[in-house]
């Protein structure tokens, strides 16, 4: 069997396109579409995200629209556990519970189907990239208000200089790759 050279972090880093000044001046955008274009890196990434979900004893996943879905859906499928979608306001047809939170400019509202959030769930939130952690923080309080426990967060990329760990308090956060420059 052929063995892989280098580390998973090196393979993910190679697959991630860095786009300066997108979507606005001063932002370095980490574009994860290259992971989706490389099935072996995508699979390796999903495999690596499984370990912390199991360690956190998660029995359901939740993911935030839209890029979080790309990692959460195959992960939930491979683990054989349910997936709750956290969507922008007005997209879910059933009875919902919602949360409005502050953005840099203005506010945003996220929703979940009320009946999907069950008291027996130990939910792990999945995202593509954690920047400030502001959206995740809103999703955590939404899920907890709706009646489930959030036991951890997993993400492909983390930007710790934006202080997401401080914002998420004591909740365990597992990222596969971190970038440390602004
Ligand atoms: P935040 O609430 O600040 O953690 O960011 C919310 C979402 O915006 C993340 O889950 C990413 O999908 C996206 N995002 C924020 N900053 C970046 C960035 N520098 N590169 C790529 N995606 C980003």
C-alpha cells in the first residue's frame, strides 16, 4: 500500500486557496473548495473530523448554512447519527425556533426545526471555518434554548487570533488546521 508523505495539515493547506481582499478589502479568505475537488483529501478530512465527535460522545450533529453542510452531511452519514440544519431565517418549512445575533454591521437570524432538537441529543456543531466564532455562539445558544446539549465544536480551519476560543468559553473546540496570521 502506498503511504502518504507529509501531514494532513500540509495536505489541507495545499488544497486551500488563499484569496486576499475577498469578499472585502483587508480580509484574507480561505477557500475550502479545493478540498471538495480532491476526494482523497476530502475523505481524509472527514476521517479526521470523526475522532473528536466520538471523543466528545456526540450522538447528533448540527451545521450552519451553507459551507458547514458540506462537511457535516457526509460526517453524519459515516457516523450513522442525525444531522440538524441551522439555516438562515425563512428557509425551514416546519415550526422553528430562531435567534437573532449581531454581525459587524447589522444583525442576522438563524433557525432550526423545533422538533429536531431533542433533549436526548449531545450535539456536536460542525463548521468549515471558525473566524470570530460569533455565528457558532449564536447557534449554540439557539440549540440549548431549544432543549439539546451542545458538547463540542469541530471545524476544518480555525483562526485563533480572532479569539473564537475565548468567545466559546469552556466548550471543547477541535480544528484540523489553524492559521495564525491576520
Ligand atoms: P464567524 O462567525 O466570524 O466565525 O464566521 C462565520 C463564517 O464565515 C465561517 O463559518 C466561515 O464560513 C465564514 N468566514 C469568516 N471568515 C472567513 C475567512 N477569512 N475565510 C473563509 N471563510 C470565512
